[in-house]
């Protein structure tokens, strides 16, 4: 059994990177020296069960880390770096960096005013004695689930991501955030967070009893594409995996509300479900099956599978040969209709599936603006999203410059726009309000071209 012992002691002198450089030969303003906090007053320190969960599972011996952090004015730590790590390459430094949120200091004060910008050094001792055991996987993400969130453009060879999550006493992960990913900027960190509702871990044990409170854990996910399956099973090694599609129809807000299971607890605010489907040639979904539901046991998974009948794509989205192997991984975010707010929802990040053609924009350029020599302008329109993603009940919300016809041009252009009626995180957008600024630029006339000279005939010369 492994447990982490943390010893809190502050360095008596500033770390090397915080010292001022030797003064230059000429008089110049000196850099501001960061204050070294020697005797911090800790408001929060990691609990024993929290510390145990961060011990690197692959470490073969105890380790030591010196963590250097800046202190914000409110006492939280920020800008942490590993000043030293021993032994190296066993995960102790990464574990220490992931723990910085578990510390909070009562800020030092000067005349009663909090002072931020100080530096604190935290020596951490990772020991291999004790009775606490980190949580273990009950259901690690399967290769198929990893494929459902595989980042676009990420290498086929795979990668790794470390995320920090809160694990409930039942072993469910929530509130995950990315700590690191390999390769860098590959997207595997964000993919791991998307997978987190599917994580299932055994509740951490201490003295034979489950922890009564949520604990923070560091989870490392190794992304590997699945091998092709044999004997007629689905060939996941050759499928096209989609996380969203250009929908023409999708479940509406009213249909999602009506699908809320009657046996779900009245106090439950929301539930999340993931479903996998194939495509039929008539733009519908087929062969849908449940991947995950949270919380389980109340019928949300069955409700989501029934709602898949409502999806229709905007025509053929790929060739038939590819469509036969394509899989879509749909998310459903159910919201308790009795607890849902009544205020209108604003769609801030629309997924556009239809735009106005460029030549139509040229036709709509206001003649009043062109006659006045105005080369560019814009109109702003506010609309309501319809069930099919088209924009309705549109009203002018401004134009610049005013009085040149850009507002009316924007109202005419907006009829060609449509958004995806279903979001990637599983929410219908019908009834949402949306504000769309449309910019017009007068096209420059194409100058007439001189006719090309006819080439001289073979064997002849020009006169």
C-alpha cells in the first residue's frame, strides 16, 4: 500500500530564479524582487486521503519534490514549477504539480492589505508506507470509447493525457481538468475530459470504509486505436467516427422534456447519456446502442435511444461505401423540466450548417451605400432558432453606418443561414436566441482584359 506523506516547510532564502540580477554598470531601474514567504499561514492543506490518491502508480520507490509557487492575493497558488525532483522520471513532479489546487494560504498582510506576488517553496515527501490506497479502475475507457472522442488530426499512434478529477464515494468522476497531454497540443487532454462521464473507479478505501467526501485524483489515460475485430464483429479499426453531423432534424426541447423519465428523482437536475449509432441511406440513424448513462438506473439511456429516431442529416454526408462503416457518437444532456429556467437561452457559439452564397451577398449590397461611395458596412440581426436550425422572427438590432441600407440587407441575407439544431454536448437549440452580425463588402469591378495576341502561324513571320 502506498501513501503520500507531505512535509510543509518553507525555504529560508529566495529560490534561484527569484533573485535579482547583478546591477548593471549604469544606473537603471532595478527589477522588482518577489517576496519569499517564510512562515505561511495555511488555510487549507491536502487531507491524507487526497494525498494518497496522487502517489504515482508506476513509481518503484519513494520520492521527493520541491514545488515553487507564486501566491495570489487571495491565497491561492499559481505559476507552480518543479524546482527539484528525486528520483526523476517516475511521475513525482507531475503529481506535485497536479496538487497545487489543494493548498491555500492566508495571505500575508501589510497594514491590513493582502499582498500578492510572493513566492513559497513546498517540500513534498512521497512515501510508500501507510494503509491508504488510491482508487482503482472498475471500468477504464474502452478503445471504442476512446475512438469516439479521438481528436481530429491527432496521430494514429496515440498519446496520453493526465486529468485531475473529483471522484465521488460511488467512484464516479466529475469536474475533470487537463493537467498534461502527450504529444503537446494534440487534443488528447480535451478528449479525456469528454470521456470523464464514462469513468468508473472503485471507491477509495481507508480502514475498510469508503471515503465520506469527494476526493481529488490524478488519472492518466493512454489513447490507443482499437485493433480491427474479426469474425464478423464491427470493424472499429476502419470506421469513420463522427462526434456531430449536419442535422436537418433533431430532438426538440419539448421532446427532451417529455422524455424525462417519470421514475427519476424530483431533485435531480440533469442526466448525461452517450449513444452510438450507424447511418442509413435515407439520412436517418440505425443500430443505435447505449454507451453510458449518468446516473444509471432511471431510464435515461432508453429514453435517449428512443429519441435517436428524430435525427435526420442534411442529405448525404458521405459516399455510400464510407457511410456503411460510419459511426456517430451522440451525447444527450437531459435537463429536469421542472427545474429548468424560463429565461431565454442565447446561443453564443452556433455551429453553422448553411450560409448565404457569396454572389448573393454581392447582389444584396445596398445601392444607397454604393452611391455614397461606402465600401463596407454591417447589419446586426437578432433571431430565434427554429426546430430545423433555420432562423425565424428576425429583427434588426443595429447597422453601421446607419441609413445606408445595411440593416435591410442583413435581414434579407439571414434567410439563407441555418445552425445545427443539436449541439455536440447533447442539447437542442430550438427556441434559443441568436445575435448575428453580417458584414458586407462592395466587390471591386473586374477591369476588362486586353485580348491576347494570336500566336504566329508556324513557318510564318509577322510583317
